[in-house]
C-alpha cells in the first residue's frame, strides 16, 4: 500500500510539472495587423483670414477646417488646453510660441460662427 501511495504522489507531481511547463511555453495567438483606408469627404471650408490663421493650417494635417470651426465656442484657456492635448497626446506640430496666438484665433473664429 505504501508503494502505491508513493507511485500516486510521483504521478501527480509529474503531471503537475508537465502542466506548468506547457503553460509556461504556451504563447498567445499572433495579432492580425492589416491596413485600413479611410476616405473623408472633401471639405471646401477654409479658415478665415486673421492673426493665427497661418498656424491653424497645421491643424489640417488631421482635421478639416470645417470640423474645427464647428466646435463649440470655447474660452481661450479651454482652447489652450485642447491645443496642448493635440500637441502632447497626438503629436501636433504646434510650437510653444504658437499656442497663445492659435488659442486666441480659435476663440475668436468659433465665437463668430455660433
């Protein structure tokens, strides 16, 4: 009886070791990567002329002028926050010195369009 108990213990230990080894070797399934094309509708809206409109042109890398101009009328500080988010989170190529004139420009032009 004692030999049977030892054999069961050895069998259990062997099975546990094999299970742990296979679990460590298991790899997650590969990630499928594929390209996506997105066609945006053509926009005929342009940023109105004024101080800061030249800087606003940098926003056209990701946004249409119409999309930006349809934003709610934000305060200057809110626009600064949005611009800085675009810079830090999404990598918008807006320089430190451009944040102030661009926020003033967007504050003015979005209020005029409301």
